[in-house]
């Protein structure tokens, strides 16, 4: 849902998008992973709708290329007479402004007052959302009365206790009864509606939803949790040209001979497409196409991050590819026993794909057992493409010493604190309906350490080199067992110039990285919310973290992979309350 200046809209499903204006994104590894995890019909990743160029002619239909939306919520309130009614019964009229679209508003025909969306909605854990059932709510479950209703507010404070719904039949009720335990009694069961799929019969689930509706506020963060997968574009071919051919294989695979290639190259040049390929001769490109046609024994990776990890820790990092340029860095003095390798990525490309979304609870809260939370669909049928985006940036990668990390994990105090967190994690999943093996999927102390340090470095980098903290992101590589991983990648991946300035890579030089690490660790020892922050008690109410809060560790939603869960400063440095589980001692922070 998107709040516009004068009303609110909901993005429509993929059935309503113009696929012809959604350019394809070439990332075979991510596409294969999307198909592997259950989306077998997906054949393409595509950008959201894009214009070739800015259009000044407002009568040109191409000027209005974009993502389709519709008004939601449908129930609205007149700010002049407090009338509460649906948008589509004829009482309200849209007042468009062609030259200033942001000034478009809705007006009440009866009194001329401005109309605004009502701020209350209902949703359920199965991904459904709907207009608040106002008539049901006011009349105690009856819907026969069709008299006019009004939304009244008494008092200055914007609290549910001061908001009342009144019907001309004499019934009235406070909005305070729409929340909590009272809300369960005053609201009906969910009817399985997906407004983004339209308002026809096919916008309702075929099987009835028996979840209890919950009142939410328009714009609340729990109204939409995206479920995404992402990958770094890493080289899989022997040279730059072979990689470009592989990346654009969906375009090149149908070129049957060199004459067709010559014609296609002329078209690409005229349309400004595939500029990297046009740097080579047609003979070179045709030879690369022929080589790509040969069968290859490519095994499916264990997960999406394993090939990235193998490339990042390689003794001979690849630095000649336009979308992936990695070079060796130097471990800063004093950290040789804890950090094994430093890699500086002068250029990287990240691709994100949206698979669906949830409401009320994030799907990632269920770790490996994500089937317990049903994804709301992006379209009515199984999609043959999903929206994606690609961003370019730079980054710093740190690989940690596996021997030191394994020895730290065996310390009794570390195991005790990890066990306490694991118990809370298990209870957290039980309260959310995971009855079978709720203890599975716990990331372990290793992940807490790496994740927390990544957040600390994001904060420190933003202070040291002027980056907006929201433009820095993390990618955690954590796995114990036979094929361990222990590393963090801090990178920029912004659509603006933040991703290409080179300032972050410059911070990876040993004379700068060392001081930044020491400052980050020293700053983490104390928090402005101490002693409360360091004495934080693990709870199963959603706070799956230890000594961490907004004042010291939490990052922007766009920066964190797990929604600010699995964080604990005590695993990184000694804190006010816990001093015996830190991976970094006083010698690294002074």
C-alpha cells in the first residue's frame, strides 16, 4: 500500500502489469534458484515497468507507464461532515489534476469536503487484507442495516478510546473494542480476500480462511513483509566475453547463424542495447555463442551463497569482469588471529527477486520451516515471471579465522548463552504454530557474532566515510559443520551514485580498516541505553536478540537480512553485564 498526498492506493498483482514494458534481467543462477525452491513455472526475471526516456507530452500513453494501482482502502471519511462510506457508492468523486497529479483529490459531493482514507484495516496471518467490516462492527455481527454511518472523534488525542463509529439507527461503538482480546469478539473470521488481485470472485481464495482477523493501521509495518531472494553476480565463465554471452543467453540462444548475428548487432547498436557485447567483433561473439551451446556439467549449488563464498575466498580473485571486480586486501595489524582474509570489491552487481509477501508476521521468522507461513500470491495463477531489480555497487569482504571461531564456540559460557537463545527461539516458533521440530533452524552463536559485527561496521562506515547508513547493506556467510563459512560482506547497493563513488572500498585499505574496526568494537562496549540494553532478557515476543537496541546496533530495514533479529553485542565485545563470551577481547579494542 502506498500513501499518496490525498488518498491511499494498493499495488496491483502481476496480472495487471504490462509485461512488454518490463525489461528482462539476466541472472541465470538466481533464476535457477527461484525455480529450485518451488516456483517451477517462472521462466524470467523482469524489472518493474520502465520508460525508455522521460516523456514531456502528457497526452502520450508512454508518459503513464508504471505500476498499476487501485484505491485502497475503499472506505473513506469526509473531513467536513465525518460521513463514513465506501468510495464506489457514488457519494465521492475524484478530482484529477492532469498537470499536477500529486494534487489529485477526492471530494464529497454532498458537502464539498475533502475525503481521506479511513486508517483502519483488517488482516490475517495467511496474507489476506480487507476493508474494516464497519457495519458488522457497529451492529454486533448484523449487516442488514444500511443507514448512514459517521466517524466521530472526541478529544485531541488520536487514540482508539476517543474514536467512535455511529449509525443513524442509534448504534455506536468505540474503536478501542477493535483491538486485542475485545477485537477477537467484535470481528468476523477472514473471508480470504486479496485486493491486489482485483475485486471479482477470483480475488478470494477458493478454500475458506478460518483465521481470526486482526485490526491494523494503514501504513503499519506489519501490513506487508516481502519474501525475496538475492544473489551476487559472480563469474562462471573463463573470460569477459564468455560471461556476457552466458548472462544474455536468453537473447542470444535463438541466433542460428552469423548472418543473423550481424543483423542483430546492427539492431542493438541502433537501439543502444548490449553495449558490452558490441565492444567485440561479430566473429568473436559468434565463437563465444558456439562455445556456450556445448553441453556443460554444471551441478546445482547447495544454496545460493555457496558459489559466492567460494569465489570470495579464492586465492586468485577475478578482477577483469565488468560486473565483478575483486582484489586482495590486507588484514589490519592486530587482527591477524581473528580475520583470515580481506577482499575489496571495486565492482559488484546484486539482483533481488520478489516471490511473494506475508502479513502480520514475516516469513523469515520461521527460518527453515517457511512452509508454516503461506505466501500471498503475486498473481491469480502460478507466475511465469517475477519482478526483480539489479543494483551495482562496491564492498568489503572479511573472512574470519575458522580455527579461532571454532575454539570460541566451544567455550562453556558461549555455549550457555547460545543455549539460552536457542530455548527462546524454540518457544518463539511454537507460539507461531510450528509444532514439528520448532528447535530447527537456529542460526547459532556464529551467526550472532557475524551479524552483530556487520551492523557495527555499517554504523562505523557511515560515520567515517559519509555514507547514508541505509545505503550500506550486509550479506552474512555463516555455516558450521563439514563445509564451514564465516564471513561478512558490507556493500553499497543503491540506485543513486552512492554505489559507485569508491569511498567504501577505500575504507578497506589496512591503514583505514584497522582503525575503523577498533572504533566499532570500542563503541560497542557501551550503549546509551545501558545498563538496560546489556541486561536485556531474551523473550519470545519477537525480540530474538540479546544486548542490542536502536541506540547501538539496529540497522535500517533495507540494510539487514533478518529484520534486526539475532543480534548480541556480548558475543562481540565485553559488555556492562556479560564479559566472558566475547570473541574480541580488550586487546583489539584499545
